[in-house]
């Protein structure tokens, strides 16, 4: 058996009680096979990105230790989304959703496969992901892009509002 990889998962939603959904999804990540929830960022209220005429999102990031390979982890993340009522509409991107789970990083892997790119292809340009990611890993280096802190300095994070208490660790 190989050593577990550290994976980071972005969570977000803006339909229903998104804060409750994101917290429940964080708990669900801790029950994934061959995976342990190491920590989760605080929740953040963030303006919609991409398709902007929709409710604000609640976003967070979870840090996992997992023995699952990246494609297997992505499969269980998509299954978890469906369990929370997520329905992906073909051709509709960045729209409203009950829950979105994005595999951001899986160890130091750089992958470009159909349906799976690591690091997440937009990670370096999304403040709503970098802010909670830095809660968990302030010195994180994103393969191919550099220090996450330097990437965030290039973005506008002024509309990102922290909710609740600081990150939790298990």
C-alpha cells in the first residue's frame, strides 16, 4: 500500500441553505473510502464567478489524506455531489448549484486527462478558492504556478467575506 496523498478539495454552493450543505459535505468527505479529513477551512461568502447574475456562493476547502488515486477520488467526489442533489447541466458552466466539489490538488501531481486536470486548471485565478486554501496551507506551492500566496496577491479578494470560526482540524 502506498503512502496517503494530501489532496485539497474545493467546496461551494449557492442554492438552498448553502452553508449547511457545505458543512455537511465536509463531514461527508471524512467518510470517503481510504480517506481521512485532515482539516477544513472556515466558510466564506463569495460573489458569483463566471455567470454573475445568481446568488452569492458559500465556499470552503478541505484537506484530505487519501489512498485513492486522483481519478478514483474525483469519481467519489462526483458521486458525493449527486448525493447532495447536484445535477450537472450539459453546456451550462458556473451556474447555480446545490454543491460543487472540485479536486484542486492531489499531492504534487500534474495531470491532463479527459475530465481531470491537476492542479485544477483555474485554481491560480480564483480568489474564492485561494483564500480558503491558504487557511489550510499558508506556504502551499501550486505546481506550475508558484506560491499560492503570491497568486492571491494578483487577484481581487475584497468581496470575500469570512463566516464563522477559523479552520478546524481533526
